[in-house]
C-alpha cells in the first residue's frame, strides 16, 4: 500500500515571546496564543511553580514523536489503540569554552512507545520507520549526536 504524500510546504518560522516573571520563572507566549510557564527548583534560584526548561524539552520530544506516530497511523490506515509514551533525557557536564566552568549538555534520551494493534509485523515496522523519520525534535537530538534509544512494545488487540 502506497502512502499518499502531502504537497511540499516551504520553510516555517515559529516565534515565541518570553517575559520574566521572577528570577528564573518565565512566561512564554506562543504565536498560537498559548502560555507556557517554566521555572527552576527552589534550590536552583527558582520558585518551583512550573516545569523546568529541560523537562519541557523532554515533554516536547515525547509529544512530537507521538504526533508523528498518529499522523503516520492515519495515513497508513493502521489499526492502533492505547498509545502511551514514556520519555527520558539525561544531561551531563562537559568542559566550558576556554577552560570555564563545565556546562550542561544532553547526553542520552530514551523512549518506550507502546500501543495495541493487530497489524502484521511488516506494517508495524513501516509505521516505526516513518514516524521516527518525520519527528523534527527526534532529529534535532540525533543531529546533536544524541541517539535516542527507542523501545517499541506492541500489545495484541
């Protein structure tokens, strides 16, 4: 079965506006009109009232990959239920430029993606390949040298 591809769309720029609330507590306004709040823990100069920025990146990775899975599922007319994703990212410290203090960088990421399906193995493998290829946030991690360890759990329907 061939998958019908959409007409190619040109580049798109996304812009957000950040406003400092207090110290490292920020409100980010998206161009679609939503507010995202970020903060740090109390022991890291924050108020502990919103997700940390690195948590939002982990959440964005899980959400982006899930969007692509659903889009590919729909395009393939793939029978799937109960999509669940557990995503983890890890950071570590590397030397800063010119001998400065170490700086934090992502070093690892993993996702466990589970769903129920009665599709044959070859279609499941096609869904996996297309969904991973289409996720720009996954590709951002890969381009930065952070390979995402993916575990797929397919339960019978």
